[in-house]
């Protein structure tokens, strides 16, 4: 895998792909969230007495909600020794939810896709399960060449075939 990408780690027989905020930023977000809840709670009683306090409390609450939404981190662990893929989602580095935990045999193909969100074009890699479900491999905004390289090298390491690329 590409050693220059800080979001891709290779440890022995395990490859890890991660996208989203780093754990340090997530912990800072959790501290910010806790502090904001205290500020909001203390200012809520006075919100009706003072418009300024109410507006500050509302602003802090909205900022916390936005931070919480952006605090999701996606992690794909590829264990070459046990031949398993595990895709998880973390929230503020506290709550982890397993989305997929399957063997390489349960995967049909690896490939790339292009997304366009608010005018920002990005490419990523994906894996497709035999039941038809498709899951993105967590990569932070990459070019087509980088996403294709990840899919190709992951295919070589796992034996999961590459998907046909539409022309």
C-alpha cells in the first residue's frame, strides 16, 4: 500500500484504511461537546431573561451538533492472516459500530467510483459483497489514480478480483 498516505497503515498482516477526523480531534470534540452542554444548561434558565444569553447558548448548541455530525470516522481493517474484512464506524472515538465483518470469500469485487458533492469531485475505492452490498473503502479525498492503486493493490493482497471498469 502507499506508505505516503497517513490514513493507510500496514502492520504485519493487517492493512488499515481510515477516513474522517483523527482520534485526537474526536477527543477534543468530546471535551468541547461536554463543555458546551454545561454552558447551554447554565444559560438555558436565563435564556428567556436575556436574549444575548439565549443566542449564545443556541449558537453553542448548533456548533456542538455540527461537530458531532463531523466526528464520524470510518475504518476498514483488512486482516491478511485470517482473510477477513471489518468495516466500522466510530463516533467521537467512543462508540464503535461494526458495519461489515466478513471473509474475503464473501467479497465479489473491488473497484473505484467517482462522486460529486457540491461541485467537489472525488474518487474512492469500494468492495462489493456477494449479496450485492457495496461499501466504500475509507479514503480521504483522492484522485482516480490513487483510488485505482488502492483497489489494485488490495486485490493483489487479498485475491478479490477487480471489477470491470466502465468505459
